[in-house]
């Protein structure tokens, strides 16, 4: 029963993120990406800090961790949220979620380089398949046809004008944030670090929003839209981030972060059911590649040990 609850809590952040993507999608187009990012971060950050006080955790950041905490806040809160909101305004919740959850591929490489987390041949195959899936999802079909000599040349601007670029930038920010949390929590409580980084990381975004003449400073949302914002902030941010960074600080990074590939399942389902979003054939191929990738990377040790055992038995049988 304990293992069931543990796996449920490990998967829960990604389910909340997926459904929050669908909740935020209409809001960024009616209120602006910066204000949505701010309202998602700051209130939820205070909730996390209140929870830390309730559970009698230390709510101050250690002086030894201060530098890495500030770097973590800039990368994982400010940059990640603004990239996410801007990308979401130009993509759908389902496609955007799949793109942003390419970050486990980047986390695996960073964890390998920095912490020495093992990536056996099965893991490398999974990462390669995942990269192919990201290309299918993030690169326009006309570009792929041109690269494969099946279509006419297209201008570079057609690629860079898509929101997929913002989503991949958000994925990179989140990947670095997943690694930086360990440096920011060496002498500080991970839940406290999560709360403060959300609170402080939201104000640079508000500063950008104040100078964005395209949007009114305060959105004129309906009660239902404010309800979506509350859900994205409390459940899709406070609870999800608290659980995510707690586990990221406690368990093996590569396998855990690869669970993020489950987020698009919930985002695609809610986006298709509620927002009527649909993916093209090439994008569905990319989704399938991504799911194969998460299976191989998350279970790489089991698959590799099984293959090694079968090879050893075969070798012994031949020699015998």
C-alpha cells in the first residue's frame, strides 16, 4: 500500500500540470502571458510557505545556499514561467505539454554530466527516440519534408515564428531547474526553497507585464476564468511544484523526471475534451515516440539487466 501511495504522489504533479495547461490556455489569450505566469507563481508560493510553517519546517534560506537559490529562482521560476505562458499562447495545451515535457531528455544528460547518473544503452536508445519525437512535434511538417528532400524550400522565419520555440526554451529552463534544486537545497528545506523561489520569481514577470502595452494590467476575467486561474495556481503550481521538487531532491533524477512524459496524457485528454484541440498525424507519431522513450528511459535498468542476464545464460549454455 505504501508503494502505491508513493507512486501516486510521484505521478500526481504531472497530472496536475497537464490539466493546468488546459486551464491556462484560454487565459493567456484573454489576459496576457505575463499576468497568467505571475498569478500562477506568487499566490501558490505563499501557499507553499504557509504549508511549510504549518508542518514546522525551517522557512529561511541558508546563507550557504543563497547564490544557487537566486540562480534557481531566475531559471526555474521567472524564465520557465514566462517561456511557458508565451508558448502556450501560440500552441495548444496538448502539443505545448508534450514539447515542454521534453525536459527529462535534457535532465538525463545533465544528471549524467553533473551527478554521474547512469545511462545504459537502453537509456540512450530511449533518449534518441525521445529526441525524434520532439522533432516530429516541434518542427513544422514543411521543414521536415524539405530536410528529407520531399518538399520545396521554406524560409527560416516559418520555423522561428512558432510557439514551439518558446516551449522548448521552457523545457530547457525546467531541466536546469530540476538539477539546480539540489544545489539550492544543500542546507535548506526543499519545500521552503520551492515556496520562496515561486514568490520571488514572479515579480520580474510582473515588471515585464507592466510595460507590455498589448494587455491591460489587470485582466477582466469572468468568475469561471478566475476559477481556472485558481486551479492552475493552487493545484497546478503549489501542490504540483511542492511534490515535484521534494521528490527531485530525494530520488534518482533521470527516472523520476522522465515521468514528466505522462503530463501530455492528461493535457491531450483535457485539451481535446474541453478545448477541442486536435493533433496532426506527424504530431501523433511524435507522441508515440515520446511514450516509447519514457518507457525505455524509466525502465532502462530493468531492461538492461534482463538483457544482460539472458546474454549470460546464453553464453553459459553455449560454453556448457
